[in-house]
C-alpha cells in the first residue's frame, strides 16, 4: 500500500485506484481479525500469540468434542459416609 502511495506522490496516476482498493481490503481484513481476537479473548480470557488456521481448527474440534458426560446431576440428599474407627 505504501508503494502505491509513493507512486501517487510522484505523479503516477494509474496506481490511485489500486491504492484505494488495497486500503479497503486492509481495513476489511483488519476488522475481521479484530472480531476474531475479541471472540477468543472473551471465551478464553486471553489472546494467543498467533491465531493460525490450525489453531482455529483445533479450537473448533475441542468445542465439538467437548464433555460428553451428560447433564450435571444435583443431589438432593446427603451422601452417607462411613467413619473409620481406629482403636
């Protein structure tokens, strides 16, 4: 993007549209990366150093696999414990 900007300063006008398009693409992908980082920060509590495609695939697999133990069972009665008597 900087190269196209410098060419525009030197009077070469054919790169002006390319510079604008490149700027729009940069802003679009920057916003997308920001959204992904915020989602990961919210769910994990931190942002990893690198967010790669392999990282996102592993993250998605962990979500899909998850805990398959079923719903949590809440006891309404106290569990009786045996007291060991040493004598």
